[in-house]
C-alpha cells in the first residue's frame, strides 16, 4: 500500500503521516487498518485501483463493476470468465498479497440477474431488489410515525426520501423512484 502511495505522493510529511496510519494496524489480526478507521475506505479504493487497472487494461474486460472489495465481471462464456477469474486470482496474490474468497468468487449465468449492492444487475441494465424497496418502505413508515409522535422533524424524512431517490436513479426503476417522489411529508 505504501509503495503505491509513494509513487503518487511526493510530500515527505504526508508520506510520514500515511506510514503512521498504515502502521496503526488492526489489533485483532495484526494486519491492515481497522475497518472503523476513516482512511480504510480511501486506502482500500487506492489499493484496489491496481485491480481495476489490471482488469480494464490488461484483461480488457468491458463490463466490470467494483464497490470496495466486491466486484462483478460480465462475459460471453463461462470459459472466458473462468480464465478471467484465474488471472485475477493470480494478480491479486502476486501483486497485492490478497486472495479471492473461496466461496464468494463464483462464475455463473447472469440471465436472471445478480444481486449486488441492493440492485439486481444484468449485463445491460439494473433494477432495484424487491427487498431493498420493501426495506425503504418500512423505514419511511417508521419516519412518518416518529414525525407524528414528535420524535423526528419532517426534514429528516425529506432527507431520507431525497437520499432514496438519488440511490434509485442508478437503476432502471423509473416507476418505483417516481412513486417515492410523491411521498407527502407530514407536519409534526
């Protein structure tokens, strides 16, 4: 990790600070930065950018999605995807000292969609998972009840609705997202 950052940052004071953060490892495992550390997400993205570049530039995978340490690759055949998986496993091991999760790194047909980050992802579109929509409906009902009881200000519900709409717009779910734009926010 430090080698990657050292290649991108020249300021010695910043590098010293980064080294100190990286050396404050996870007490439980003795490796890595604790997950709660504010820099862990940033460093994970910088570190796995190496994988992103490898997948896009060397493997030339057109359909590749990554969020933190979860990723999807779409392809035309299982054989092609098995080859990509093997190449990625080798790259992760030799270049980043990481391993693919043995039970989660799988190859299968995606014609029924793959559940990923609250969406159901297909090769050329994505929709919201039903459980995701149900969860937000439950959450919004709780907000409305709390507003009626005076426990929460209406602005909190308005912010939740806006957040939900921003999330939903990344899916091909116009009808569902449009339903949420019509939510009335009760006065307390």
